[in-house]
C-alpha cells in the first residue's frame, strides 16, 4: 500500500472513530462475545481458518479481516434470531459453528466471476475433512451460493439452513457500513492502482449502490438494525469524500 493510500486510510479511520457505534454492536454485546469465542476457540473454526487463509488475499478488501467480521456477525445473528426458540444449547452452538464456517469460506473464490457459486462448490470439497453431516455441508454451501448482493437467492432445504443463509447474507452486507471506508476501499484502491482523483470520480457511484443494500436485508434483526449500520457508513463516506475533494481535487 503506497504512502498516499495509507494516509487516506488513517484519515478515514480517524473520521470513523468520531462516529458512534451502531446500536447493533452495543445492544448485542453478549451474542457477539459468544460468537467471537467460538470463532477464536472452536478447534474446527481455528483449523478451517488456517486452511482458508492462503486462498484469501487482502487485495480486494475481502480477505481474512472481512471474513472474520462476517463470521462473527453471522453467528451472533443466528443466536439473536433463535432467541426464544428453546433450542438445546448444543444444537444452537452447532448452528453458530456452521454460521462461522460459512463466514470463513464465503469469499474463498472472490476473484472469480460468479464467486458465490464457485465458493459454494469449493466449500463442498473442503468441508468433508471436518466432522460435518451431509446436510450441514449442504447448508454451508447453500448459504455461500446465496450471499451475493442483488442476485437471486435459492430457498434452503430447512428452516435452519434458511436461517444460516439469511444471517450470512446480512452479516456480509453489514460490511457495507463503516468497514468499507475503514478498510475495504483502500485495499481496492491499492489493488486497482487508483489515484485519489480516480477514486473521487468513482465515489458517488459507489455510494449510490451502497444505499440500495438497505432494502435487501433478510432477517428481522438486520431489517431493524442494519439500516443504521449502512447509514453510519454513508456518513463516514461523505466526510471522506469531502476530505478527498479538499485535498486532491484537480484544479
Ligand atoms: Fe462475497
Ligand atoms: Fe464477503
């Protein structure tokens, strides 16, 4: 990452730090902590992360950092959405593990044209090395296939598979909030070797796509708390855009 991009990222992180955390991250601290614990301690999750890491490049901003955030939010959403379902703790933990596996693998084919479909097929070749049933592997594969924005989504074979699929989608789209401007955009800028002026040109188009994602959330929790996550990102984005115009607009 060159000096200019590095400085822009630091500035973006400074701007973002002035904005309050969206309510999802304060209200659901306990489910998020439970999800984090599984993500970092569950032997299968640790092993899968190690296996997947070499396939991930930070290049397009969809590397291990992104997958970590998606995995944790996905498992937290599963826990929140099943609150009141009286699931046995073991079954619930299993579902959260499946959510985390989906999150770890969901962008494994990020560089491919149809990366959801490709990732779904690749997951089927990786997951038999883990102690998962055929249905569980199908559930993860289906969730990965369904995670792309503004694309049709197949109905899952069971209520639980549908929940994992919907939670993975929403957790991935939460990244269209502050994460874009704190992390992803700078890696993309670096990868595409964009100048600040070229970034300025692309900015309004990118922002208009971001706002459309609000209408696509799939779980009740995300429909309630997701818009704030995206709007928070938009506010940060607007400030960064102003900063770019101030410092880099060609005269
Ligand atoms: Fe993706
Ligand atoms: Fe993703």
